[in-house]
């Protein structure tokens, strides 16, 4: 069942998303040559706890860590380890979730440790551009297929593989809710987007083919052809004024007279 959130629920999700975004920024700052992915996991755990949140991933379907860290040809769900040391040229995908008063938020970013090859840099930039395109398609009265089509169009222009086995999702009182939000079309299909619908939009683009495989650990997803992959994600709410990216302080308590949610400005951030 798809749920649409009200003001009080969205304020909790805004707080959870702010915790995720601020902690992700700390994790990115910790991504340096010679650092282990286990060390970054500790940064994530400390960052969420110090801000009054609860980490969403530990124990979820048996996942053992706070953050997912996926390197190079890994698409998603890489498990931090003291044996995994970051190297120059690594592509580092960071995926993190938090809970506040029973409400979830989820976000991901991919960073590159210099020096990186230009095709890899372009993959990261294009995947981020696709995230913004998908967010821009979150229009009340539109369709979930419009979001996927907007993401897919960005990938097609660069001939990137679009991962199909893993998709975006609804989010709220559970980390994964309905509807599923694929990163492909066609437009005009799937569920109608309604005001208050909250979605985790997360394009995953491969430098090569779209095919993926899962490692023996049951979690780490990587490209079949061994080429690089990038992943970005935001938690977004559909409103009559347009999509709002949660976690950037743009959602407010709104008018005391009407009780309606308020928005500081059109929500797409300049840099995410």
C-alpha cells in the first residue's frame, strides 16, 4: 500500500534526512587514500548517533554494518571491512539511512579519489545529473514511470547501462515501501504521483553493460563486465509546489493558520 505523509510525518523525515546528509558529508571527508572502509563505517555510526538518529541499515535483512560502501565495479550494498583500503583512483559509493521517531530517510553519493580517468568522472557526473532529472519528474498527477523515463534518458544519451535488478522505492515508516521506482520508463505508466508521496530516487549507471551479479556474501552487487558503476540517491516528497528534496532544510512547519506544509524555496539544491 502506498502512503502519503502529512506535515508531522514529513518533519520527522526531514530531520532523518538532514542527519543522513550531514553524516554522508563527514563520510565523504573521511574518504582518503589509506583509509579502510571499516573506518568510514565508524564515522557513519558516530555521525548518526551524535545527531540523535538511529542507523537504518544494521540488522536490516541481516546487513551487518551502518553504511554500504561500494568500490569501483560494485554497484550497491558493499560491506565495509578492515581489509578494504582505499586507493588512488577508487570510485567510492556511499549509501546511508537513518530513522527518527519511526520515520526513515535514505541517500547515497559516489565520490572519486583522484586521479580518475575521464570516462569514470563523466559517469559520476552523469549519474548525478540523472538523479536531478528524476527528481524534477516528481510532479503531482504524473506517473512513477515519468521518473524512470527521465533518469533513463540521461543514461541513453551517454550509452550507459541502467541497472534494472535494483530500483528506487517508497519510504516512510519502513525503509522500503511501495511503490517501486525503476530507473527506466516508459513514461505515463505505473502509479499516479500524489501529494505527500515520499520516494527514494536512486539511479545506478554502469560504464559498460547493465548486467550485474551478486557476490557470495549475499550483498555486494557488481557489474558483470567488471567496469565502473555510480550511484546517487535522495529522499523526495511530492508537493503541489514541486518536488522537495528532504534533508536540506527546505521543508518547514508551514502556516499556523492553514496547517499546510511550507517550503522555503523551489527544492532542487544547487549542489548535492
